[in-house]
């Protein structure tokens, strides 16, 4: 991946497009993530969303629990996504 003649390579453009499908500020339900029972990365709309132990605790195994999605943009590489706060 990288830039070629000032343009993103096709593979990098595809990755950015996939990651933009899960944008910061989006809301997801616990059920959409499959009601995780263990920490890790879970797929949603082609992107991995990191779930931590605190999310498992506050979700209370409720598939209707709603969380925000937070994007972290490292200096190199694609954005990374993780659950934020439970809002409902």
C-alpha cells in the first residue's frame, strides 16, 4: 500500500472505503456484534470493532444494548475501531 503518483493505490482505497462504513459516532447494538462473551475484534460492515471486558460487563448480555463506535486514526495504517459508551 502507499501512494503512486500522488494517488492512493487501489488496495488502499478499498480499505479506506470499507473502514468508512463504520464511522466514528455510529451506533451499534450488542446483538449486531453477536453478543460477544470474550474480548477481541468483531466484524461489522467489513471492519473490525474492538470489544473490551468493560463492554461485556456493561452490556449485561442485552442484545438491544446500544454502544457508540469510536475511530482511532494511527499515523500509519487504516483507522481502528472500538466500542465507546453504552447509550441505551
